[in-house]
C-alpha cells in the first residue's frame, strides 16, 4: 500500500513531502511526493492523504491505565482494553507502569504481562514505579508497601516479566538504593523518582547508571540557585527527563524551560494516565487508593495529584499548543521513548525497514487514522 501526498515527519529532517510504501507490515520505501508512480505496481493500494501529516505511532513508556482499567489488574481483559484504547488514540507501543504494591502482587502482574505480551503487538515493556521510593515524596503511591531497594526482589521481577521490565523507578537517597543500582545497572534502566535527593546523591545515582528522571518537576525537590537538586544533576549528566503535558502537572512555561534546558533529544513525553482516561467524571482507583476525577484532574482525598486522565497523543498536542515546536514534541513522544526502552530498532520513527506504525492527522493535529504494522486500526 502507498500513502501518498503526505507531510511526513522524519526524525532527522522534520516534516517533508513524501510518499510511503507499506508492505508486509513494514516501511519499504520513502520517496518524494509524486515519485510513487514510477514504482507502484498494479496491485498496490493507493491512499491519497491529501497533504495530511503522517507521524510515527506514539510510544508511551509510563502510564497506569485507561478506559476504566488499570495495568495492575493483571488480567488479559485489562491488558486488552488498555491496548485497544491506546491504539485508537495513536499510541501504538506501550510500556505500562506498576504501582507500589506487595512484592507477590508485583510478581503476579509481571508474569501475567509476560504471558500476554506473546499475543500483543503493542506491549513492549513494563515500567516498575515502586516500591523503592521515598515516603516523603510518595505522591499517590501507597506508603504501606514502600520498601528499601532489594536486588533479589528486583531481579525476580525482571525474571517474572520475561525481561519485559525495562525501567525501574528509584529514590537514590533510600538506604540500599545506590548499591542496588550498581548491582543491576546492566539489567534494567533506572529512573530517579519520588525522591528527596540532593544534587550530590543524584549525581552518585547518575554515576551508577541512572539515565532518567521520572515525571520531571513532580515528586522531587525544586531546582534553585543554591540547591540544584536532582534537576541540576540530570542536566549535568545529560539524563533523559519524563514530562507530563496534560495542562495540570506542569505549567506551560516550565514545559518550555524543560525542552530548552535538556534539549529535545532528552525529553520523554509521558501521559502517566490512570484508569479514568477516556472515562466520564467519577470515583476511580489507583494503587488501591480512591481517586476522584473532575475534568482533567485526578486527586486523592488529600488533594494529591494521582496521575493524569489525558492520553499521550493529547499530551503531545498540548505541548505543541504550549509553544513547543511540533518537530520537538513529536520526537519526544516517539523516537526518544522508543530508545529509552530499547525498541527503537523497530519503532519510534519513520524509516525504511521499521514497522509501519503510522498516524494520519490534520494540520490542526486532529487524529484521523492509525496504522499498526501497516493495518488500519478500527
């Protein structure tokens, strides 16, 4: 199938007028607009997108649920509903997140996800958010199940997941954290999270293999001129930073600062969505705690923000409307997160030889069509 007359996002060139040939679920050819006619066969289907934008499928590496389901339900029903919602909204590769739960429950979730991944085209990772976090910055994480970092437990979760566990959140100031990071540095990617760490401690974490900050600005000390903290350390060590652009978690100015400070190559747009995404207002659950949702805000009873109710595609569009260049926002929702979980050989950009995960959108970013492995998604 040819997609012709598109304005295609190419990671190293930006938006270019290109025609794409999709065959056997892959991107086989990329040519300038109009040149498809020299190569098209009689049996090739031709879809004229009439100047629409063509993007890579988005990659959400940190979210908890959507469509009334939570990843931590650990059932095929939940996984399937989550995958279906994400696909319909342009998120074609997912790495959902756990919460701070008992060790045996986390093990069950990882094992169930590993089994489901064998039949899934979208599930490519698990984000272990908890239990190795600071109580003082736990946010919506359940304090009853917080634990000091445990090498044996972490390796057990990685094994149960069939190595689907790609990222582990960790507060480096918690006793045992630095030793755990050093021991497991080659086995999983660490992200500094839910932390009270100062610059010096975070720098030690970066030296031991941490490559990421979990939801920048949220659940961490602020950057100040005398105490640059984890944000300053991430800057000095060229770490990647997750950013929630739902219009609730981070002010528009702070979003623009993050892109300028870290550079578009180091920003990872995430949704951090919970089960209420795609649902009407009401009471929901996250990590065993009640969450009240009104509009685009999800709050615990004490007023703590409990994840978002916005999917990644809408977060990306919000970032653009906040003043982020479209090229930078798209990269932060596609190529960068794909690289963070190690699936960028197949996903995250439009290149010959990669999977044909593609989105068609109007010039105003209204999503019109989703292709997964070259097949249109209903």
